[in-house]
C-alpha cells in the first residue's frame, strides 16, 4: 500500500511548512489534489494519514482530498474533454493522438492553521 508512504510525505511536508515562530500552531486541515490517474485510493490515504498524525503537530487535523478528473486534448481535431472511462481515443474524431492535460496530480494545495 503506497498510500502509507504518501501519507508520511504529506505529514512531513505539512510539519516543515509551519513557520518556526509558530511552534504552538495547530494544523486544522491539509488540502491535497489527487489526479484520477495518480493510482491513489483516497480512502486508504485518509486512513493512513489519520493513523500517522497521532502524536504529531497535525494530531486531529483533517485531510481534504480533491480528486482531479482526467482531461484530454486531441492533437488532431483540437477537442478537449473529460475522460471518464478507460478509453483513450478522441470522443469527436476517434484519434489516439492525445495529450493528457490533467489527472496525474498529487500535490498539497494548502495547509490550514488555527488562529
């Protein structure tokens, strides 16, 4: 389960992002973007995150996951669309000459700290 490793990295990045002068800061939420092609199971990641944050500066924090759809662009007919099935051909012209515009993301978008 690589979600455990991802959760570990998210926690380390979040802890390192807290300014030194805010040593008593409480993280309320970590917001991340996960593309549908990133091969991450959101519920597994959330489970791992919740286990690993115990006894850290993130204890009690929520993990908010925003799933990013797979968006494609056809190089032949210039059509853009959201791919929602495992078919990677253009929905307009049936071409296989595609660029994937989104759906591979795996990044922290923000960290919310209590006032």
